[in-house]
């Protein structure tokens, strides 16, 4: 077991999430920058006022406590302020990844029963009749902000129970459509406290937020920076060079990314003004290779490198102390504050040093389960092992790890078929359903094949006609129905699928075949 259940020097009392808007002002950092957008910037005092104003308008428009409010837009004032404003209004925020397309968004809106959707005009226009739940108010992003500030209905800090539901983050599983992970005020507040502590964030730090705010990793960049009284610069970038330019322009001190982006960033020629201000680099969404660690420490010798591991169901589990990176570059590290990480063998016992087992996360960072999905909740959220310090409900991750005698954890592999590509968790079944729904193929299997740049490449094996025209139609149909990060890099056409003794498609046989070659 590796645990950090009683971290010294941390405020362990969770608060309503919206109190983050007040914290920096109470710390005396009210006039320091909090949010720098493309055309304007806000101090912590101004951020506090905007949270109060947007919350007051939301409470008027959606008076039912606990109602779901969805946002589907690029990074900007609305998407950055809404997590705190919705929490203050007693609503549940559902941030939708801007990269998703109509089918995925329609599922999320229907599944969560959204009563308000705020999105960009083009995204609203992409939805068909019936994609939005009956009675759901749809507003363009700019119009919503204008209405909120015109109304000027300021709402003071909430007195919400920290255990109340605060947000639903949708994440893909190894089977089925995206499922909504239910997060409380306490989950998000303690996550911010934990990360701000172990990253040693301060009120003069500038965080470049390049990750989607619909991801727990991306959203925590806002929350942990504001907890520390620091500043966030949101960035939707087109090219890796945009990241280095933003670092130079804003004096960025904290940069978080996933391995595929780090690969691209290490291929750049970094100018001194872009790199010297960086104090820390953080990685999650996949393991860093030894070569990538060497590349990052070579380009940014003054910056601390934090390899991390996490899962949306428990926010984050482990990090590797930067002082240990050179000697143990492939380790997941140890538990973050407020997390208890256990390695449980197949007999249900705590695994010994060097023995493989399942990573089990216990403690107050564990989410409340999956929204309206008791079956999948029961599969992943189970009673903690008897020897747990925290007890209660734990997340049984499905990841196979081992803990060495020095206490450091190492990733071994996944128990399920999850594809993790470019930092995105992808459900194979979702890709397969999209392929079959085109009526161009009769069977489909999506697999993740190891790739140095992406983590996994998405390969799609289909049974259907060998006609070249039909194959082109499938590509076009998938481009329409699936977001870019779900698009298969390779499509393999078969006249017949391999079957196992039970008559089911033999996924393992296909995986072995494709692991040995990259083309059909």
C-alpha cells in the first residue's frame, strides 16, 4: 500500500467549490491576474464578481437545484467561469469536449437530462431535431454572457454541502457510450488542494491551460491555480508552435500536456524567452518514455518534471517526485495527498513488493459513481479492501501495477480493452457502432495498437465488401460521425473475422496480428 491519507500542512476541510472565487481575494491576491483571455484579462477580484454575476443569472434561468447545465464551447470566459458559477447556483455543470460531434453530444445531453445548453453558434446548428432534451434551453455563448451581465443578479458564496453533486464529466469506457462520472464539491476542492500542494504552486505562477476543460486534468489546471492565487492562460492551439509562443508571451511557469503533445513540443526549437520561465512540467494521460523524459529534461533543465497517473473516477492517484525522475523514469511514483493507493492481487490480498495486482484507489477523491448507471457503477466502485485506511467505497481501476520495495509504483497493463490515444480515453464499442451504423460493414472491431507518438493508434477491422468505392464511403462516413481523435488511423478489410471457441470474434487474435504488422 502507498498512502498519503494525512498530509501535513494541508487544509483538509473541503468547501463548496465556488469558494475558490473568494479565496485569492481573502489571501490578499485580489489585484493579481487570475484569467488571461485573448482579448481581455481579469484579476481575482474581477473573477469573483463574474462568478457572482453568472451564478445569479443561472439561478434565475434554471431555478431547480441540482439541474444539469451543459457547455459546449472552446476555451473562453464562459467555459472558465461556469464551473464555479454553476456550483454557486446549486447546479451541476456538464462540460462537453469541443472536439465531440453531434452523435456523442446528443447522447450526453440526453443521458444527463440537461436543462440548459450554452454553446457556440456553429455547434448549436450542428444538432438535429431531437438531439436536445425536451424543455432544454439553448443559448449561444455570447448571448448567455451578455444576458447574465445585463441582468446583474449577483449571488454570494454558497453554503452547499461539500458532498453534493457538483459536476458530471463524461468519459469513454472500454465498452458502450461515454459515461458520466459524478463529482462532488469535495472531490474537486480537495483535488485542487492536493495538486496545488505537491506541485508547489504559488500566487505568481502562470499556468498555460492547453488541455480540454472537459477533462479532469484540464479542469484541475483552473482550480488548482486559483486555489494557489495564481493565473491561468487558456489556449486552444492549432500547432505546437502556438504553445511555445504563448509561453514566451505570458511568462508561463506551468505547462501540462499528454505524451503525444510532449513529443511534438520536444521537436520544436525552443527560444530562450519561451523556455526559461517554466518552473514545472506535468504529464498524465499516458506514460512518458525514457527518451521523452531525456528530451524534456534536456530542453527544460530548470523545470521540475512531474509524471502523474490518474483516472477520472478518482481524479488523480499518483505522482513521481521530480527528484526521482532521473533514477526512476518509468515509475508512476506514489500517492498524491488525500489518496490511498493499494495493489490488490487476484486473491483479494495486498500484493507484496514486486508482485502484480490491480490498482485500487481509496479516499475522498473517489467520485460518486456513474450518472444513472448502477450496473457500471457496481463494476468499478466497490468496497475498499479491509486493510484500507479510509475504508468506504474505492475505485477498482482495472489497471495492473506493481509496487517495488522502495514504495514506487510501476504500470504493467490494462485489464480491459480501453484505447488511450493522444491523451483521450476511447471506447472501442463506440467506434464499432459508428462503423456498423453506416450499413457499409457488417462487423467491426476497434483496437488500440501501441504507438510511440500517440500511445495507441486506433485500428479498425471490418468485414464487408472489398470494393474501393465502398471503403472510401466508410472513411467519409466516420469523419462525419466521429470526432478526430476517434478516427481510425488504419482500416483493415476482411472477408471473415477470426472466431474463438465460443463463436465470438477473437479480438486477441486480431490484436496479435495487428501488433506484428501495420497494414493489411
